[in-house]
């Protein structure tokens, strides 16, 4: 593996029953599709949901509540899966997710729907983290790129297809079917897991200690800080009393987490996650990945419609092309990292990503649709070379008993990076618009004016400059990821041979 091996160490904890892997992998792909779809599927159904239930002023929590619950529970489920095994955690998480889906389908008002979306997210955290961990358990190192590329494909396609599926169900059936369709799909995945996943018996302490105090502290700290990031600049100004109070409380709770985890016998977030150079570097690099991904996923559709004049379907295509190149590049990345190693492959991918993102602000105005489309196709290929080698590599540096915690820490950092990116780049875009238009302006109100035909050409120029600034910020995030890997990650990962 390009020298990324340490033959003296072996992981003997691979699951048995490999002849059943096909059924288990099918279940994992279904579970991954559900987790990815439900992050975005509600977006295009908001008018129908608000028209039925009301509550327009706080409908954004339909997305934020789900994503917050997923993010803050990832470390908890990672540790639980290392303690009790993947199967019970995945089964319990799938059951909670399906219960939340059923409750969402019968919600009677917006507050109830938001609460039930949070229940969904509590199960979604188990689906997302445990699926990625099981993928590494099921396959030896040389075969992991195959399953991880499949999961990457499912995630990318599901995330992009979510809004379209939600819109179709809301328009031609009823918005409640957005949640009801989860039940048969999830039931099939759950049955396949129960029927076909047989983990080998492992030695577990007779009285396994679960750090419930740490879990509660992590949940509270993550929830408060992420709420501050999600709602700051949206529900209230950044320097307002709610933002300051939430950020202060979050920092205080972070101190509580550190104190509780230091005293815990089996901490939810063990210190070795950050003491080991390889894991710490990958965590920081994937946090930067989450940050930079906000630029295309959030701002490119607005750019395509407001600046290029494309319709919603064409704008969605401009964004979705990276779902074609990303999985292909990820699948082929094994041929690269076997020659030059995990770190150098990731550096190659992120270096290319930084250049592509930096090129976006130099696109002509108004430009042609093929120009950002080509950049997105190239960006997907570059990020495929970056993300998958790091995930496969970091999972391969730990044994079974640490793999759930390690995988959860990586996914937690990526999710947190996306949340931070949405807050930071939203502020950047709104600041540029206000400067260009000479007043208090924000992207949402400006794009609504364009849709209504009440804005002039200067507004389009302002949006183009705002999105260009966001892409420049994303290029800086890519450069940060490159620098972290170059200076912190070891050139050869200390891989445990399967």
C-alpha cells in the first residue's frame, strides 16, 4: 500500500459470514440513502407543508433540527458501537429513524413536525456513522475503496435527488408521503441487517461502562453551539443577545465536556482521537472539506439561476455533475494511494480542488452554463481523490474496538465544518451584497427580487461578486486542508494489516 503498512500489527476483528456481505451491503446502501435523502428532501415541499401546518417563521428548523441531531449524536453512537457492537446500534438507530418518520407523517402542526424531525435525526446519526464503520469492518483494506465508493455514490445521488423527490411527492401526492416512503425502505434495510449481519463474538466487559454524563454534555454543547451557528445572522443578528448568550453557553459547556471526559473511565470522546497525529490531521482536513463544500451546494444554484438565468432544473444539473465525477474518482483513487500513499493522494486531490475553486471568481460575467459545470465536474474528481483515501486510511489505522469512535469523529468534524461554513459564507455573501448595493441587503431578499422581476442588472453583478467571494473563501479552506495534511499528517499512515 505504497509503504502505508505496519506488518507487525494485525486486526483480527473482521466480521465472519462474508458470504452474506452482499445482503448487508444492500442494507447499508439503503440506510445511507435514507440518511442522505432526509437531509434535503423537505426543502422543495416547504410551501405545501407551511400551507397545511402554518409556522412559516420557524420552518427552517425542519432542516436545522434534523442536521443538529445527526451531528451531535455521531460521537455517542461511535463510542456505543465500539462498546456493544455495530449491529445493536444500527438496529436501534434504524428503529428510532423509522419511528421519527412515522411521527413526522402524522404531525399536526409545525412545532410537532420539527420535534419529530429531531427524533428522525437522533436515529439518522446512528445510520450515518455506523454504516461507514461497518463498511470498514466488512472489507479488508485492499477492498475498502469498492464499498466506500458505492456509499459515496449513494450519498451524493441521494443528497442531490432529495429536493426533486420531495417536490414530486408534494406536488402529485401529499407532503406526508415524504416521510411515509421511508417506512418500507427502512423496514427492508432493517430486516436485511437483522437477518444477515452476524458479527463475531468479542470480549466485552461484564459491566460495560457507558459515559452517559459525557454523552449528555456532548449533546448539550454541540446542540447549543451548532444552534448559534445555524441561527446566527438568520433568526437574529450575530451581535444580538441570543447569539452572544448561545455562544457563551456553548463555550461554557465545552469546558464541562472536557472536565467530564477527563474523569470518565470510557469517555465518549477519548483524548487519543486528538493525540494521534493521523486521526487529528484527518479530522481537521475533513472539517475544512465540510467548510468548502458549502460554496457549491448552497450558493451555486443561486448563481446559476440569478446570474446565468437558468431554470431550477438546469441549475440543479450544474450542481449535480460533481456526483458523476466524485464516485468515479474515489473508486480509482486506490490505484493512486497504493503507489504514493494515503496522505500524498489526498494532497493531490485537495491541491487540485484549491486551484479549481480559485478559478471560479475568474469566470466571465455573465458567462455560459458550461463553464461552472466544467468546474464542478473537475471539483468532484478532485474531491474524490481527497476524501476517500483519508477515510479508508484513517479507518485502517485502528482496530475494531476503536473504529466506530474514529469514524464518528471524522464525520462529526465534516458535519461541523458544513455548519460553520454555512454561517461564515452566508455572512460573507450578505456583506458583499450590502457593500455592492449600498445598503442592508441579504442574498434571500435579493434573489426574491430577481424572481419577481423587480431587480436590475446591478443586482445580478452584486450576486456574482458575492458568490465569487464565497468561492474564494472555499479556496482558502482547501488551502488550509492542504496545509494541515502537509504539516500534521505522517507521510505514511500506521496502517493495521487485515
